[in-house]
C-alpha cells in the first residue's frame, strides 16, 4: 500500500508538468488551429533558460537560492513566451488556415530550435543544481522538495491560466476567437494580437514545465521529444482544444504511466498508455471533453 501511495505522489509531479505542456499546446491549437510540433522545443528552451539563469549566471542580487530559482523560471517563461510570439508573427502567421503547411513549417521550427540548442549549449546533458534540500515524509511516503515545488508551481500556473481565460478581458477575447474568428473580428477584437498572445502563453507554459524538471532530471537539446508525444496523447484523449480535457487527460496519462512503470516496467507503460488512448477513441472519437462535429 505504501508503494501504491508513493507511486501516486510521484505521478502527481509528472501530471503537473505534462498538463503545463498539454495546456499550452491545446491553447495554441484551439485559437490558432496550428498543430505545433515545435512545442517540445519551447519546453526544452525553458529548461536551458533556468539552467543559464540559475546555474551559469545566477541572479545573485535577489538573495537566497530558492528566490533566484523562481525568478529564473519566471524570466525563462517571459523570454520563451516572447520568442513564441515572434515565431507566430513571422513564421506561422503567413500560413494560417493551411493545416498541411503549418505542420511542415512547425517541423522546420522544431529542427531549427534543436540545431540551435546543439550549437549554443552543446550535446552534453546539463544539470541544474537544486536550490532545495531534503524531503517531506508522511508515514512511509516521502517526496523530495524539488518535486513538491514542481507540483505547487504547476498548480499555480494552471490555476492562473484558468483565471486568465475565464476572468480577464484578453482571456474572454481568446474564447471568442476560438469560437468564431469572423464574429470576434466584427466585434473589434484584434485577431493578430490574440494569435500572438495565445502562442506566447502556450510557449511560456511549456517553458515552465522544462524549467521545473531541470533540477530533477537533466537538460539537453532533445529533452522535448518524449514530452511532446505524451502531450499530443493527452490533448487527443481529453478532447482537442479543451483545456479541462488537457487537465484530466494529463492526470490520467501520468498516473497510468506511473503505476504501470512501477509494477510492470517502462516499456509496458508506453504500450498501456497508447492502448488506453485507442480504447477511449473507439468509444468516444472526439475525446473525453471533445465535441463531435
């Protein structure tokens, strides 16, 4: 029973990071109608941003290590978010409305960002020294401070996204654009700004995921390949374009993978995840929260 609860706790951390990536991917697709295969590379850049700003050139004027680390995460999100906005404006925007072209272009962006990271950072793994020490123990269950921080920060970012989408003027404009672009334009909404904002927020969320796992794992130019595959599974399972679906799908996939990995093995976990996805789509092709058209 202790192993079961320990597996569940570990799965929560994986779920939070996966939900961050999937929510950003879902936001971009829901508003821009772009399948952004380069999304994993923005996750990777977030990890390198945290490594650069915390391990290489720490923001020492901010005081203690944990404060520096949180500041590095936030600054990485801002930088990667701005980069995402520039990519949308100057690379993706000319191809809006052409799904095949955007898929090809996003593959190109993915390769460019990977190659750029290899040139700038090299091929070796980079370790981010953890600003947090110790672990929290309750009975026979324990969780490292790094994982606990990742869970808390992930929950804060996901909650902030929900509040932004549902309560702010820009968030409501995003919802309007997602429902009907032409009607939103007639109402005076700046479609171009909303496109760029959605791309920026989506990429910033991916960067947050990469920065949060940096002290737990390693950072390298190819670290985004596996998470983006899982993120696509999550948004398909939850319903493409549905943010609640991304949250539910993220928990389902992360917990399933964690349990199967613990009791059977990592290869079996991948098999079970995709079999589960196929089973759900056979029953409900639009996904758990998706609307059939």
